[in-house]
C-alpha cells in the first residue's frame, strides 16, 4: 500500500512538472513570435498556454492586442475583457479595451474605461486623446476639456487631444497651433503627425440615425 501511494505521488508530481514545462515552452515561443510580429504563430502558442493555464492574463492581453491591431475588434473584445478582469490595474489593456468598445459602437463603455484610466493616471496622453475622440455631446466635450486641464504633463498625444477639442469647441481657436506643438514635443511620435480627430477604428455617431 505504501509503495502504491509513493508511486501515485511520483506520477502526480511528474505530470505536474510536465504540464508546467509545456506551458513555459509555449509561453516562451508565444512571446518570441509576438515580438517578431508573427501574429498567426503567436496566437496559436498563446491559445496553447491557455489550455494549461486558463487564467493567464498575459495570454489574454496579447491575443486581444493582436486581434485589435489586425482590425478585428469583435474578436479582440472577449480577450481584453477577460484580461481586464484578471488584471484591472493594467491601464494599457484598459485603453485597448476602450478602443475596442469604441470600434464596435459601445460609446458609453469606451468612455467608462478611459475615465477609469485617467482616474489612476491623469497625465496619460493616450487616454486624453481617446477621450477627445469619444466626446460627442457638449457635456462630454466639457468633461474632456476638464480632464485635459488637470493634466500636468504635455505630450504629443495630449496636444492632439487639445486640437481635437478645439475643433469641436471653436471658441478655443487653438487647433491650428496645437498640432505643430505636438510635433515639437515629440517629433518621432506617430500621433503627432496624424490629423486631428482621427481614430484608427471607425465608430458611429450616436446622434445620427
């Protein structure tokens, strides 16, 4: 009986070690493929990781990010939501989730995610830019302007946010000067060279039928 127990325990430990080793191997390969831009291969490897570890936040985040970057927000959404549940303090993931919501027309949820990010990080330029893209009503424009005023750090993204809001609120009359300042602030930044009020994901205007 004692020998049987020892044998069972040894087999259990061996199985556990094998699963851990396989998961580690899949995760290492997935990260390598992801960083190399081989997204099709990376997706397969991250899904393998989830077979062994269904609560792996990194796998969910990476899968959501890849689908979003490939222009498939509907596929990205479930992965990003799960990643946010597992790691709610990952602000970059929450911004991706906000963009996903915006891309599929879920305006209120997108705004909720962005405001949550700004609550934790008021100077987050990408969040400020996204909030300016979300703003549609006078109240939302005013809220975005207040968020921008609270920011103490200037960046290319925050300058473009100001330009977006100036277009939406003509009395500001700053859109023409903000974008050049954004380029001066960070000439290598892609957002600095993008035209104001453009989002990489199209979203409907709820004010239109």
